[in-house]
C-alpha cells in the first residue's frame, strides 16, 4: 500500500457497503452457476473459465504480455482469470474489463530470485 492511501484523511467504504457489494457478487455467481455443481468463481474448471472469463482485445493483450514477462504457468493464468471475474463481479460488471484484469495481476506474489 502506498503512503498517500495510508496517510489520507479520506475514509474507505463502510463495512455495510462492502457487505452489500459482496452479497451482490455472490448472487451474480449463484445465478451464473445455477444448475451446475459450482458455487463460486473459485470452483470453475478450465471449461468454465473459457466460458465465463472472456476478455476483450485489450485484456487479451495484457494477459499475453503478463504470461510472457512473468512466465506464468497455465495454472496461474486460470487463477488470474478467476480472480478477474470475481473483481468484475464485485464491481457490478458483466464483463471482465482491463482494470479488473490489471488488479488481479497486481495480486500475484512477487518471486524473489537469489
């Protein structure tokens, strides 16, 4: 977290507002996976990721560059897409947008070489 966010007088979202967003995201996921054994985005397998985690052209370019630069595995690729889908759900977005994907990529653990 950067200094400006930590030192700012601005208050973040209230717990009640966060709870509403989470409940709405969970409802979207229940609707998305109705009639399947899946409960949430984390439960998706490769076939569901391909179906529910489509990216636009900009998103495709970003994930392609990330795959190359960060040397991501197939497993990491799918985990990023699932997390992107969850971030989009929390934002109330039907589609995964580039900022959702970029945020998911930021959560990747940093590997220390040495």
